[in-house]
């Protein structure tokens, strides 16, 4: 589904949102769980969804937005089919993860926080992912690649391009 279709406030999207919302009580404490479900559904949290959540929970839109922007797990922009994340935590950084990030930027022709025009890849720099013993690491979606090198990220990205 294109970004434009996801962002629209059309009937099918409203129906999907109501299905998500109706599985939760109208309690502000459910905000993060609802945001998680919306993020899983759309790959990001569209503006129409934020408005529906605020209305459903009877909270300000700014509060919904504040929670989304506070937690790095949530995103306001669509991510690519393959999310490449390079760890820049201390252990990874000391072992050269910045070179891996630079190689990924060069290969994908995008900067951190961006998605390729074809929607296939997005690139993020993250902090510690808890795999310090494998430093430096990067992930593609949920797959972790340890003891990484710029050559390894090049090989892995090439494999995903050919899927």
C-alpha cells in the first residue's frame, strides 16, 4: 500500500483503526499498546491514526504526538521493507560502527532516518541493542549481524536487494 493510501483518512483505514481501538478500554494507560498495534499495522503512525487515538482516549493530540516522538520505537514516517539499523553504542562505536554506517549511506544513497525512494530500505543509527559481545553490530529488520565490517554490510544489503 502506498504512503498516500495509508495516510488517507478513508473508510477502510478508519474501520481498521476502530478495530484496533475497540480491543482496548478508553483508558490513557493503553496509549503505548495502541501505538504499538498501529505501528505494526502500518509500519509507522499516520496522522489520521494519531487523531483517532486522541479522540478515542479523550486526550490531546499533542500528548499522542509527544509519546510517539519520545520513544525511538515509534516513527511518524513510513519505513522501508528492510530497516537497516547500525548500532552506534559505545562498544560498537569503538570497534568501527561509524564506518559501517558510512558504507550503508553510500550504498543506499540515503542519510540516517531516510527511506529509499523505492521504499525498499530505511536507514537508522541506534544506540546499544544489547549485543556488545558481537560488536560492531547492525540489524536488518529483526536479524542481527555481529562482528560486522563495511564489506559485510555491503554483502548483506546486496542480498536483500536481490530478494
